[in-house]
C-alpha cells in the first residue's frame, strides 16, 4: 500500500490543501492520503487555534466525497503536543506500510528543530511540496549532519534505509487559513476558498466569529 500522510493544524482546511494533496496523490500514485489534524502543534503560535475536535470535523466534512482521502483522529485523541514521529509510527503499524509524510518546503526547512528528527527518517519517506516564495535549500543547510546519510536520487534523495525525500512542484494557490479566519471574523464570504460543506459548518457553529 502506498500511503500518504498530510499533517497540519487545518485551522481550517481549505481548497489549497485539498488540491495539493490531490496533485501529490496523482504524482506518486498513492492508494490513500490520511489527513491528521494536530492537537497542539509544537511549532505554531496557538493564538486563534480552534478546539481540536471542531477542526477534525471540518476535515471530515471537507474530504467526505473523496475516496482516496481519509482522516485520522490520532493526535486529537492523544492530546498534548503533537509529535510527528509518534503519529508516523502509529500509522505505519496500523496500515502495515511505510508512510510518505507530506509537508511544504517551509515546514521542511525547519525539520532539524522537530522532535527526534533523526528517527523520523528511519520511519517514513518525506514528500516536500513547493511553496510560493520559498526556495529549495541545500540539504546540508536544513538537516546538518543528517544530510550526510543521504545520496542524490531521482526527484530528491535517499538514505541507507531506503527512506526517500521526494520534491514535488504543485500548482500555487494563494489561499491561507489565516486569511479565511480573518475574513470570517469580518463577516466576508469564504465561498470558493473552502468546500461548501466546510463553509456551512463554520457558519453553523460560528467558529471564527
């Protein structure tokens, strides 16, 4: 099974997230992509982060009609800080497959600050998506000494454990969760920025107002 894992705050999930996931799925022929909303993201400001189960429900509604997409409540159920290594090990064991962790170039640039960075690259492959305004840096500037364990491979790098770093250019869509939250607070329309089911739920629950 070819399994993608897309983690994030998803506050809220929007069409940019969904389109990026679809392009990655198609490019790498994934059987499934699991969206994993974080409970407490270690690297993000917690200001304006909506309660976890509401963000989980937003993701569920956003992907409900897409058979290749699924959602995991693992990090929400665990509570506390959401460390990717624990999630990846859980999904690896649950699906009996080596996961491909999907993240943007900006997040990957901070990988050396993540919890148990070295072990991450023994558990999962990484799919690094292009981001507007973010250039691809040399691996040595991102990962320090860990970079020495990787060799150049088609579309990226591979280490001695055959764990890959794959770079994918995706269609840039200038949509941000922060802008959606701001527009919602101002009473402005968020139509065509999020799926209709998400827009309806946000309005119904008055999540960002």
